[in-house]
C-alpha cells in the first residue's frame, strides 16, 4: 500500500507539473496574441492617418489644377473666379466698385499668375485707386501677353527639337494671337511625325490603358496626338496604375494593403511613388513582420511540445500508479491519455519545425525585399534627376538668335573712305 501510494503521489505531482507547464505556455500565447492585436490596431490607425493625408494631398492637387496655376511653356488661363472678377471690374460703372473688384482680382492672381501678372498685381495692390483701374483696363491684358511671350521664349530655350525651337523664335515676332496659337498647337514642320514616334514609344512601354489610348491617338488627327501627349497619356497611366495597385493589394500582406489603400486615396503622383518603390518597402515590412511572427511561433510550438511530453510522462506515471493499485480500467484511461499526449507532442514538433522554416524563409524574403526597396528608391531618384537608364535626354538650352553685331568702322588717314577692320598706324 505504501508503494502504491508513493507511486500515486509521484504521478499526481508529475500531472500538476505538466499542467503548470501548459498554463505557462498558454499565458505566453495570450501575451503574444495581445501584442499582435495591439500591432494590428497600430497598423489600422496608421493606415487611417495615411489615408487622411493622401486625401488632403489629393484635394490640394485638385485645387491647384482648378485654380489654373500658371506654368511656363503654356498659354496662361485665368480661373473661373479671376475671369468673373475681371469681367465685373471691367463692366463696373461705379469707380469704388471697380477698385474693389480690381483689388480682389489682383489678390487672386498673386498665387496663380505668371511672373508678369504677379508683378503687375503686386504693384497694383501697393498703388493708388487709379492704378487699380489702369490694371483692370490695360495692364492686366499686357501682363498676360508678356507672360505668354515668356512661355514661347521658354520653349525656344528648352525644346529638344531644333525645328520647334525655331518655330518658337519665329512666333515671338508675331502678334499676340499668333503667339497664343503657337502655344496651343506647338506647331512646327514635322511635328506630327515626331508626335507619332513619341506616342509609339509611350505605347510600347505603357500598360493596357496607355496602349489603347495611344492607338486611338495614332488613328486620329494631329490634335489627337497632341492631346494624348499633353493629358491623355497621364490619365491612361493613372488608370493602369490603379489596376496594378489593386492587384498588388489583393496578394499582399497587411502592410502592403495599408500602403496601397493610402496610395489609391492620394493624387496620381502618390500612386506612381507607391508602384515605383513604396510597394517594396511595404513588402519588406510584411516580410519582417512574418519573420518575427514565425520566430515567436517556433518556440511557442516547442513549448507546447514540451508540455505535451510532460503530460505524456505524467499519464504514463498515472498508468503505473493505477496498475500498482490494481485499477486496470484506470490504467487503460491513462495509457490512452499518454498516447494522445505523444501524438500532440509530435504535431507540436512538426509545427515548430514549420515555424522555423517560415522564419528562415521570411528572413530571406525580408532581406530580398530590402534590397529591392533600396534599388527601386535609387532608380526613382535617378529618374527624378533625369539620369536613369530610361530617362529621356535633357534638352540643350538655346539662346534666342540675335543679329550679328556690325563691325565698327574706323577712319584711315591713308584711305579716303570708311573701312571695316582698318587700323590706324
């Protein structure tokens, strides 16, 4: 009886130790689960902040486009507010009303006008009421003309096609309506042929939407080609980018999904940055997180295995104690428990091995993603500087042609007439 009791006490102690081990493992699992929940909440909060920032950037971009901000090389277009103010100021018969509208017009043009328009607006706001009236009646129109001529000069100095440079130089000497016609069309001999080549090159590198839009332009008129070059290609590119981003999001991890949502909520430039290198940084974060999770899961599975083995040993001790007490049925129960614990330990061992493999693979993927992210960021910087392998050659600046300086005539005492290059002795 003393031996049976001692055997039972030892078996009970082993069972309690195995239960304590399992409780410790479960406690560790709870801590890990809570940590992962906190990290998921952190990511969700960060995603929400990034989406809000993207939406604000989109609104700012849309506002910039809406106010028709002046851009060198393009005809200056007043936005709807400025056009209305100018019309009202011009039509006003009351001098005070004209001055009030004129000042509002000048203020609105400080942020959107070209160099000449802004200068005229600043001078108007710093001047007299008579100066405001003059700004409304004449000076604004002259400033608009000067800005448009400056845009043509910009094209003459920066265009990469000599024929276009010459056409811009020729346009500078024309009346303002001809100047603005050139800004609208950029026409020069051979332009349509050059545009077709450019559109074909864009089509070859573009996605499905870009290819479709480019094909339509190539089947259309010279105006269709120009419209594609100026705006159509960018709209089609953004549509293609959205499709690509959605595909990336559907196969990516939590970090990729959050980054993609933010990119899709922002302006087109954000989307391009995401596709160029942002996606790879997000993939790196996902890979790092996966490696960390696997590194934690492996020892947890190992702990589960140890707890299961402890339960197996305790069950075998209980079986032995039951035999010592001549409890055959109880011994069978503990034998079955020992077998189940052994099976669970084997499964936990496999789970630990798989987690270790995942950790190794995730670490390799994180390193690969890091290299890809660095390479993509470097390529994006090169493209931004115009030095990347796919960047177009930079146009050479060209000064406007001038008449050759006439040589000064000097009087020669040995000659009876003025002669160039004649030196007195």
